[in-house]
C-alpha cells in the first residue's frame, strides 16, 4: 500500500459529504439520486469526451431520459413523473456531474418547453403535446432570446399578427437550445395584446433552424438561430394562459432553479477529480495533496460545494412548499454557478498539463459553465434582481 492510499481511505466518506448532507434527504430522494448517478456513470461518463470533441448531442439518450422519468419530471399527469422540486434538482445535479449539455437537454425539454405548455396551454394543447414529450418521442424548444434582445426580452422584434382566425409570425430567435432537432417550438412574440407564446410545429413552412457552431462551450449540446418567415398558424396555436413577460419568465424560473443544483454537480465532479488526482500524483517525492497550497484549494472547494447544496436544498424545499419567490431563485443561480465555475477552474490547476485534455472533466465543466452563467439570466441580471429585492430600487437601466 502506498502512503497515498493510507491518506485517502480514512478520509473518503468525509471528503465526499463533509457535513453529512445526505441526512437531509429522504430515502426516496437518495434512491432517485443513485439511479440517475448510475445512469450518468454508465451512459455519459464513458462517452462524454468524444461527444464534446466532436460537438455531438447524443440523441440516443433521449428515450433513456424518458425511461428514467426525467422529462417534465416535476409536472403532474400527461405521462410526467410528478416528482418534487427537490427530486428534480437532485436529478439535475447528477446529470450535470456528467456534463452541463446533458442536463441542459432535460432543462429545455422539461422546464422550458413542456412547462410552458403545462402552465399556460389549453387542455387540448396539453393532451396533444405533453405525453409525447414526456415519452421522449417529441422534442421541444423554447424561443425567447433574439439576435438583438437577450437580457431585455421586452425589446423583442418577433411579431405575431392576426390573420382572420389565425396568426402570422415573423422574426428571428437566437441561442435556442435543440431547435434543429425539435418537433415543436414555443415561440414568444409581440402581439397587439402584449407578448404571447405560440406553439409552432417546426415543420411549419417558413421555420428554419441553423445550429450555431463552432462553440467553445456546451459542445455536447445544440443551440440554434431560428428564422421565422410568414409562419401561418391556426388561432389555437397561442397559449391561452400567458400574456406579457410573466409567461416566459415563469418558465425561466423553473430552469434557473434546476441550474443551481446542476452547477453543484459540475463542481462536485471537478472536486472529486481533483482530490483523486492530488492523492495519487507525486511531486517533490510527496503526493501533491500533502502541500498546504493544495489543501487550501481542496478546503475552499468543500466549503463552497456543501454550502451550494444547502442553498439549492433550501430553495427546493421552499419551492415544494409553494412559497418560493423568484428573487430567491436568483440567489441560488448566481451563487452556485459563480462558485462552481471558480471550483472547476481551480480543479483544473491541480491537474497541471493533464488538466487541459479531455481526459479530465474540470476544464470541460468550466467551459460549459461559461454558458450556464450567461443563460437563464446572466450574473449581472441576477445581481440586479437581488439588488432590487433588497433595496426596492430597480437598477436595470
Ligand atoms: C448555451 C446557451 C443556451 C441558450 N439557450 C437558450 C434557449 O433555449 N432559449 C432562449 O430563448 N435563449 C437561450 N439562450 C440565450 C440566453 O438566455 C442569453 O444569451 C442571455 O439571456 C444573455 O443575452 P445575450 O447573450 O443577448 O447578452 P446581452 O443581453 O447582450 O448581455 C451582454 C452583457 O451585458 C450585460 N448586461 C445586460 N444588461 C445589463 C444591465 N442592465 N446591467 C448590467 N449589465 C447588463 C449582460 O449581463 C452581459 O454581460 C442560451 C444561451 C446560451 C449561451
């Protein structure tokens, strides 16, 4: 036995769950975590470096996500699993320990596209779309951002005008996850009554999606430009329950909530990679984990990961209790993504040169988190939301 192993063994449990946070989860929650973790170990980890290198989204996983009940998993009925917010968060954390792009699929499908139909759709719309989406037979996307309207979607130019009983849509969307493989797009557009959401089958003439590439982040995931030219839709394509930005924002809040958990998954995976490496790798005739400077890094990571999981869990319990406020989601999204990216970058340093290869996860996670800190509200926008909540003064512009 090497001295490295003697150091590693007694610390293992404490190193992974320092504050015994597992005690805060129910048996069911832990069982779900273990199922998703096993799926990620078996189906994502062995392949993710290839998918990332070749910028491939593994479409073959979609039916497997569905079989695990992960698509629209916190929605009730319509073939959805009806799990709690905490369970949804746990699944997001485990998926993102594999890769942010994998978790992003589940977020776009469930929290954005399905959630828009679930919250604001008519009964007919829900019956028509949700079961197929929950089963992974239909893929959805969510088009809010535009080439000239990102943080400020109120300034969107995409417009829907009445045409007899129906509608005609014109405009453009940018950064829309999954659009090239989607069967249906939720498109947010200006109307005479304010911003409304439309259910647009992607086979509709005038709908074109083009993948944005090459990307330096989220490479195992698809984001697209969408062009909308004279898209003709029936009158019942509009989501009846949403007028104004409250509609898309309430879907974004679902996704932002999952992100605060997901980011901690990427951070945990980076930390564990770092810890294993630091215990094995020797320089100056000692494991690099024995240097004070390395231990400082490890300790800072443990502190922030454990705190981040506590933030996510408290937010999830508030969500399950029905008392969560949107600005509380901003707190978790801002904090956890910011801490996660710092953790992943620090983990990369300890891997030395090996850390810039795809053999190790931390730099891939950090690169992905560049996207995660931008989408679903940038760091700056969440700072402004929290600032407004604590001062009562909006400082957006
Ligand atoms: C990988 C990825 C996936 C995405 N998926 C989707 C999707 O599926 N659907 C969708 O609709 N959109 C999606 N987006 C778009 C995403 O939500 C936007 O990129 C994000 O809202 C920021 O908009 P922007 O890129 O236009 O940046 P901008 O809004 O132009 O912001 C540029 C910079 O200015 C800062 N800024 C803006 N306003 C202020 C202010 N008032 N005060 C201080 N600073 C400010 C921002 O914080 C940022 O740093 C995705 C983006 C990425 C990168």
